[in-house]
C-alpha cells in the first residue's frame, strides 16, 4: 500500500470512530431515565370517575397494643381514578405499619378525600384525613420510626411517608411524592409506590384550586377502599 493510500485509509477510520455515538453513556441514560413526555403520555390514560365521597368525622380507633407479628407487604388504595399499590418497609417502619394496618382494617381510610396537593418546591399528594381539613386524626398519636438522619433529605418520587402531628409523632395522614422533593427530616418513610404513580401525577397536572401552589387539588381524588395483602 502506498503512503498516500495509507493516509486516506487512516482518515476514513478516524472519521467513522468519531461519528459513532458513545454507546455506553447513551444506553445507560435510556435505561435509567424516564422522559417527561413518556410520563405525560401515561398520565393522559388516567380517567377519574365522579365521586360522591364527602368529608366526615374520623371513626374511633383504639391504639394497637405492641407491634403486629404479621405486617402487610403491600397496601392498596382503590380510588375513583384507579388503583395505587404501595410496597411497604416492614423492617424499617414496623410501628407505623402496625398502626396503618389497623386503620385500614377498621375502614378508617375508606371513603376519604385526598385533600392537599403541592406543586412548587416540593411535590406531594396528601391523604388520610376523613375531615378533609388537614387536622383530622385518630384519638391517639404514636412515635415516628424510620426517620431520615440527614437534616435535608430528598424524598424520591414514589416515596410514601406519614405526616407528623408534632415532633417525631405520627397520626393517620400520609403523603405520596410524585417528584423528587427535598424536605427536612422528620417524616416516617414507610413505603414506595409500585403501581399507580401516574394517577398521582395526573392529579398534580390538574393543579391546585384557585391557582395556588399548595391546597385542595382541582382534580378530585378519593379513596374508595383501602386494603392490605394480609
């Protein structure tokens, strides 16, 4: 091969190498990231039925005595917009899940409205208050478990936490994060949404009443029935 032919061949090889995309970086990105367009397409398939659920006084519930020996692995909320399934953290939050399980079996969450949505700075849907005011709770509270240790903690999308009634104390209300959110420590992490997060995002896309960033969701979502796998 002549010197001129060799130079041409090397030039062609170099141009082909530089033209190829970095396969490992792109393939990793495609595997680990969900485009917002895909999320929107999925949430567009959510259809909410009209609900007749209204606010009411909480049912009287007794505080469980001790930790339950059989904690639920999954919790399901049947809503007027579809089913939300949560995988629980039984080892990390046994006390919280003992109480949540008692509330579910007692019908505490049945026929309740999710009364609060936030759409700026942090992103969650808040449920679990039969009064729909944010002040409803059982006649007891209990010590929070599985609290984040860092002062500022990122609650990943799909994380489910309890709303604290006071410092390190929980009640019945809970929050479902639909986007990653940084909040102070103090919220018991007890589960992760494995199915139905698109429902929460659909509610969030509708925004808050009166064009606020924190308040009653414009799109109504109600828990018709709550259940556990045990």
